[in-house]
C-alpha cells in the first residue's frame, strides 16, 4: 500500500492556473538558489581576500548570514505559505532569543553595567 | 478501510491506557495533577509542623531540605501545570468546536511522559533521598549535592518537560488549525486564548530548562565542568539559564487561571466580558514581557546597577497589562447579575488576593529594596499569594465550573462553600503573616529558628492557617465522593456562554455530531439570545472519522524512563536498553498503517435520540 495523497485529484493534469503557479515557483526556486550560491561565494571571498579588513569582514559575513537565513525560511522552507502564526512565532522567538543573548552578552557579561 | 474498534468491545482499563481522546487525556491529567497536589500538600503540612515552634525536632535538616525541594517541584511541575493541562485538554477543543486535538497520539504521549516523569521524581524519596537543592537547584549546591537526589530531579523534570513541550505544540497547532467555521481568533473564548499564549510560552521557555538540566546532568553524572569554578566554569550562568525558563514558567502557571476566571466571571455576571480585545492583547503582552524580566530573580547576585535598573523597570511594566485585566474583570462584574456559586466565589476572591500578591511583586521588583527582601519569608509570601491566590484558586474555580461537563454530576454547592471559606481564610492566615515574618528577617529555606527572635507567634499562626487549608481540601475530596447523585441539570448548569456547554454531558467521543457554525463571540449565548438556543450546524450529518487508540505512548515514555534511571545510576547498558525501547516503539509507530475508524451515521443518530 503506497502512500497516496487522499486529497489529490485521481486523474487529469493540473489546471492552467496551477501550471502557471508551478512555473513561477520553480523559477523563483532557481533564482533564489543562484542568489544563495552568490552570497556564499561572496562570504568566502570576503574572508579569503587580503583587501577586506577584518573589522569589516566579520559584521559583513554575519549580515549575509542573516539574509541567507531569511531566504532559507521563506523561499525553501515555505514560511510564506500556511498560517501567519508561523511567521509571528518564528519572529517572536528570534526576537526574544536576540534580546536574551544581547542582555547576557552586553549587560551582564564580562563587563557588568 | 473501516477497521472499527467500538469502545464497547474494549475493557475499561485498556480503553483508558490506550486512549487518544482529548477528554479522557484531560481527565487523566486532572487526576494525576490532583494526586501530586495531595502529595505536595502533605509535604507542606510536614514543613509547617516543623516550623510551628522554635528549634522543633520534628524533622531533620536534611529531610526538611528534601521536603521543601519536593514541595516546590511537585506543586509547580506535577500539580499546577497538569491540572491546567487537564482543563486545557478537556475544554479547549470543545470551545473551538473541534472534534479532537491536532495530534491525538502526541497528546497521549505528553500525558504519559508527565506521569512517568512524576513517578521518577517521587521514587527518589524511596531510593535513598529526594533532591535537596531547592526547586531552583542552583549550582554549585546542586552540582555538589551528595547522593542521587538531584539526579532524580534532573531526569524526572527532563522526562516530564518533554511531555509538556509536546502538549504545548499540540495545543498551538490545534488552535491555529482546528477551529470550527466562523470561529475567528478574535471570537475565541478567553480560556482558549490563554491556552494559546501559555503554549507559546512553554514552547519558548522549556528548551532553556532542558538545556539547563542537561548541563546539570553533564556536571553531575558525566564529569562536566560547566558550573565548576575551579575548572573555569560559571555558577551564575546556571541561574540565568534557569530563570530564563523560570520566569516564563510562572506566567505559564497564571495565564490559564486568568482564562478560567474570564470565563467564570462573564458567565456568572451574565455579561459579555468587558474589553475582550484588551484582554487578549494584555495576555499577549504579559506573555511577551515574561521573557524580558528573568534577572529580577537575581538582583543580589551582583549584576551591576544598570542591569538591575533595566530589569526592575521591565518587571514593573508587567503590572500594566495585569492591571488592565483586573479592571476588565471588575467592569465585567459591574452591573451584572452576579450569582455567587462556588466557582464564582473563587473568582471573586482571586481578584483581591491576586492584587495583594501583585503589589508585593512590584515591591520585590524594586532592586534596591530587594536587597532587604531577598531570600526572606517576604518572597515566600509573595509567590504563594500569586500562585495560590491566582493559579490554585483558578484550578478550584475551574473544578467546580467544569465538573458537571467532565464527570456528569454537579459538586455540592453548600459543601463547596464551606470548602471555599475555610480555604480562603486558611490561605490568608498562612501567608499574610509571612510578609511580616520576612520583613523582620526570617530567612526562607531554613529548617528551624531560634527562640526569642520574634518569629514564634507568627510561625504558629501560619501553621494553623496551613491546617485550615488541609481541612478545606479534605472537604473538597469528600465533596467529590458524596455528590455523585447530583446527575440532574449537568448539560448546561450555569447557563453557559461558550461552546463546551452546547455538548452533552458527559461529552460524546466525537464532541459534536455536526461541527457547529459560530456566529459571534460567546457563540452559544448568541444562539440563546438570537437563535433557538442550539448551535447551527456547519455541515450535514455524516459519518465521523476518529483516530484509533494506541498503547505505544506508554512504552515510549517507559523507555525514556528506563534510560533516565540508567543516567541516574550511570549504567550505560540500561541507558541503551531504554533508548532502544523508545526508538523501537517510535519505529513501529512510523511504519504501522493506522487510518483510524469511522463512526457510522446510524450510531450518531442513536446518540442524538433520533435512531
């Protein structure tokens, strides 16, 4: 007994609208993928080359990482579909975690204020 | 397709062990919580006997430490939370018009993990000493505590915590995905909203506890040095990790009670809840701010004045949304036709009691003043005021309110009033006096005190109040046992406003024969006022698909428990065997085809009395 999606239509191809949507999605997947590779390459080059000073390289690579995380979530992990609560909770969780880490690192870390 | 297993063919015990029905799971959570509540209450009694007189020799110091640790841990993790989970499980799906929760199997797994975690924690008392480092288990006290007590604490909470996390995720998905047609988020009853926000808090807070316990386990069992300063570890970081979990935890304990009170007050004032959207918003703000204030538990640890000030101000900010809620309850009561049932008495007593606890909370939030209050009985008085005056009153109110729905009989109101008054007086007698005990300098978590320090009379009065609470609780148990003949008027005894009162009592396995159509906030009340008093159906009468029960959750939980014992006694073979059992059961769950079964239309019609 193979796993058949019970909600899928049993015969016939996808509708015109469905086809257009699939096309759009596959194109956006490809473009995002190229962009991700480009960002990763940029990050590698930033670290590898002697032109970029270290003081700039670290925040720059972190910024690229942030962009990649968001793209990963929205383009490859389908966070733009489904319930808005998924967005609310992911971002709320990120915010809470960021505040906590910031407090621990800045306020009550090595230097106490 | 329909390999129907009618419940009539199963034995009662097998049915309850394998059930994935949210109502039965809720009832089991409820009784599990009640059982641990009783145990933790007895522990509290023993401590109050020890503190009745100065230099009392009733308990040894070590026993006292174990009792206070077990009292705190059991009351929070194994009594208050499961009791709320019981109500959430039973009521929340009914309130949103769902047939069941989103993940019935995971729901059942969460229940059994909680039960096994509670058993692990309490077995410690028979296995050479309970945990003795306080419910907070601060390092280095906990990392250097001899014996296996703290290991039991770590593993018991780890297992129970995993179950809690699963249940929370299940509730979140249920509320997001399983609402009946017309039930928008802003039409949900307040109890469902608080369930939602509480589950979010659990989702974000419990991982911190999991990590804290993991590091503690590493230090104690596997020779780690996270909290060993001699090896370059840091003990303060344990407090941070613990309270990053612990402060949201106290809001996890109070928000469901807020939800219960919102339901009860609007039901018994015969009015729509005043400021519904403000109530929802305040709940979310409280939940959010709960994560921003953890360090107010550590003002005296030496964080520095700027950090102390920031956390003090953030803490005081929580008073604002809480105040909004208090005033909304008062304005709901304002001009209402208030009926003083036991459930409503608890709700009415909650308001001043909880405000008292809130006032001392704001006092404690002033970091400079906290240097005086810290680790005195003032703190003990504060958190007992908010947890008993808030959470426990909420649990008792919910018990009297939903009992007819859950068990098909009404608890006696007259005996319930005796219980209420005795408990209320006992509670204030016990803890009001402790504010002053703390202010004149009695430290908390001490097994005894010397004569001639001015502590004698207040401690004696406090103990008397504790006995009064115990007597009251016995009255509640008697009430449960002798009220079983009150089986009339159980379907909608309070003239309810929300969907759970639109079902039969006890509730059918499938909750609603036809999914109801929600046309307004307080859906049932709207139908009573503008319709024919019955919910409109959102679908034609059709056969209902139900999930099959499963025995696997018990074995998954059992495997994890065996592994936990392996960790406690450092037996690698046992750890491996336990994990193997768990993963084997998970594997069976993954590959076994289980499509559930269908309840035919004829049976539904028979239940409705149309067959």
